[in-house]
C-alpha cells in the first residue's frame, strides 16, 4: 500500500511539472530567488529557469521565442552596491537559459525594451547611468549613451526606434536620446518617474511619476511635456490597452490599480487590489492585467473589462515576484 501511494505521489509530481504545447502559462520573474518561474492556470509552479542575481525586468524578442532579463544584482533601486552586469537569454518553449550578454563595466541593468522591427534591445544601467543598445544576435553592446540623468531606470523605444526615452528616477526627468546622433534632450517630469508606455500611434509617451502621483504626457515629435494626468498615490508601472483608449497602472501607495483616459487626460476609475504593487503588464488581447506584490509574494490577475480580481496566486516566501506575463507554448 505504501509503495502504491509513493507511485501515485511520483506520478502526480510528473503530471504537475509537465508543460505541453498549446498550454497557456504565466511567466513570473522572481527577484528574490533569481529565477523565471512558469505557473499553470491554477498558479502552481510548473518549472523554473535560473537567471542572474536579482533580475528586475524582462522583454520578449519580436517572435516571442526568447525572453531577456536584466540581472540587476540588487533587490531594490535604493540598495547600495555595484550589482550585476549581464542579461540572461531564455528559450521560452525549451524552458532553458541559453546564454547571457555581458555589459562590461556597466552595472545594475534595469529597464529593457525591444525594437519590434530590428530586434535590438534598449537597456538602462544605474552604475553608471547609461543607455545601451544591444544586438542580441551578436550578444554585444553596439552603442552606449550618457543619459545625463540620475538613477536611469525604465526605458522605452520611441516610434521607429529613432529615439529612446529613459526615466531618471532620482532627477525627475526623462532623457530623450537620439540613437543616431547621441543628442540628449532632458524633459522635466514629476517626482520619481518610473514606467512608461507609448500611445497606439506613437505620438505620445505616458510616464508615471511615483511620488508626485501623476502621469506626464510627452509629445514624441517635439520631445516636450504637454500635459499631466492626476492619478492615485504611487503609480509605478503603466500599460495601455490595444485599442489605445485606456491606461492601466499599479498604485503602489494605495493598493489599487488605476485606469485613465489618455484622450480625456483624467483617471476614470480604480479598483482595490490588496497589495503593494510593483508591476503591471497586460495580456496581448488587453483583457487581463498582471500585477505583483513582491513583499507579500503574491500575483494578481485582473479582468480589465470587469475591473475585478479573477485569480490570486501566492508563491514561495522570499520569491519576490515582479513582472508577470502570460504565454502560450508553441
């Protein structure tokens, strides 16, 4: 009888750790345990892939076959230390880390974005404050720029990848950097700018300011701030629905998710989410938002049309989940 029970337990473990083609999974980057973790629809851990120390952000290649993580080396932006100097490359379907990209003497990589046409990466580092343009096929840095800001944090390619926009969290600015000439235009924002997202037509960039509780609207043709959208307290990460009509953002200091109309320049709604949120990503169809509370090791899945929590996952203590996305295995 005991042998039979052990066989049943072993079989259960095999089943719950197996991922099949066509399965939809959640990919959660765990800062505390240095891993990309695959979660099933029920939130159970299916498998994990080790990356560098204290990864902060991640981005897909244009074909969504590869995932790149910024291995910062420190848990939080406020923590001292030299940190790491590499990115990890994960083959998502194979569930395997297939390499890394060395950043040389640039440490603490944080923000990352991918140009959908060329596949080039834009990556920020905090020690020193730099913007790096990386060719992942060569696994090398091909351009680097001074941001002229302090604590260069998140980054977003502009339309056609002619410019990149870097949020400088400690200096209250966004650096608009011309990727051909290296020219830098500093755009004043609110206090502690963090995540950003482009409008659907690329004409505007929306930057959340965590400590001034607003969104700065930047005209990307002039590289000028043209409006502010008041929000709740502590906006940290921001996304936009595929129709371009709704901005969705985590409110760290209020334990809420906020919704704003970029056209009307106002917050239109919010919902309570019982966590100190540090991330916000949307499903490809824009119907779901994924937000995390790294302190409480909790991930929330939110229905945007219904404005309600549809799933809540607790992960292992100390995991520190940050960005979360969903993915259908080929």
